[in-house]
């Protein structure tokens, strides 16, 4: 019996720890050849080293799988290209990319520095774009040469981005951008046999341990183990998911769901006098659905919607 991801070659960025490590291990267990990319830095993005990625490679090889380590910076243009080339040169092909690498520099908006903003946007947003761009170009060239492509990009967003979390304007903005990037890229790349989806994980890792999750009960911690994110990502990297693209999935040990994107709410005919806006705008807000809280449910936080 063939495995779900047999004959698949997948790059996982940020693959050495936490959620990324679980992705790598489950993909390998299901037959994929894995490129474990990780800069090996701290949670805030400082430092580097190939040791953590090598450890995951050794785990995969010990279970009989195939994997190699890569230490390129996902937000570096040439580094992202090297990562794609390395997979193709070593394994002979590339079928999937999981953009998982990320850092945190949390701060309330009034205290956030320019460097804290730039660093998070660089790693998350450019670090999703650059590998995806080079991977998509590789697959497009294959299609143009007459080959059939069944390829998958899975990006990583966050409930902080799609629902909003105070203290994370940089991280949330980047993650919301990744969700929109996913929808647009899916529409652009479908013609080439490339699907693009996104996962918003809920897990207890070194990225989240001091965000109110570290003091959770043992039962809650068990439900928030990062392994619960890997099944949907593994399936999305398999050829079986060829008909699913442009979607944002929420995944944790508590649920697996789909997060719906922006939809137009109540509307009226255009108004060209600002003096007439007040009651019209307030009525539109009263008639509209509340924004969601971090649990994905309507949240009345004392704001206008």
C-alpha cells in the first residue's frame, strides 16, 4: 500500500522546531522526501546555526525516511532560490513547499520600534513570498516544457492576523497579508497545476509559551500540541488535495475548520455628502456582523464592529 505522500518532495521552512518539526516528521512518515529548512535562530530571529535542522534530518533518517538540511534565510532573495534549487538537485524534483518560518517581536503599537516592525514583516511576509515565487517559477517552467504538475504551497497565517490580537500589529499584519497572498496566488497559479492554501495553527510552542498559553492546564497543553497541525498540512501536500486551493484552514488539537474571508456586509447607495454619513454609517454597523475574537466567534469588544 502506497503512502499518502509517496514520491512527493517537500520543503518545510522553519522546520527544525515546534510546528515545523511536526510537519517534517509527519510528511516523512507518509513517504515524502523532506528539505528541513531552518536558520536555527532564537524566537526573535537572532542568531543562526544548522544544528536544529540536522537533528530533525537525523530523526527522519532514523525512521527510514529521506531528508536534508538547509540553513538559508527565507527572506533572502538568493537564499530562497538556493533552497528550491537544493531540493531539485538533491531529490530530482520539488512538489511542495510549506512556508512555516516565523519570529515574534511583540509590542504595543505606541512602543513598537521600526526595527521590530521591519524584522517581523521581513521574515513572515517576504519569507513567504520569496520561496513561493521561486517554487512557482520552477513549476511554471515545467508546465511550459510540456510536463504535468501537481504541486502544493501551504502558507502559515495566524488567528492573530485573521481575527486580531492586541500587542501584535506587526505579526498580525504580516499574517493577514499571508492569508490574502494565499487567495491571490491560488487564483494566479491554478492554471499551472499549483494549489495554494493556508493554515492558521493553534499550538503551544516556544513562540506562544508566554502568550498566556504557558500557564494552561496539562489537558489544555495536550490539546495544543503542535502535532495536531501536521495532518492537514500533510494532506494538503499530497496529490489527493489537488481540488482544494485558496482556502484558509484553522487547525489545533481542539478543531479543524475553514476560516471564511472578507464578505461584503450591509450596504446602501453611494453618499456624496459627509454631513449625511453619521446615521447611515452607524446603521450599517448595527446591521453588520461583529468582528471575531481570537476564538473565531463574534466579539463585542466595545468597538464599532
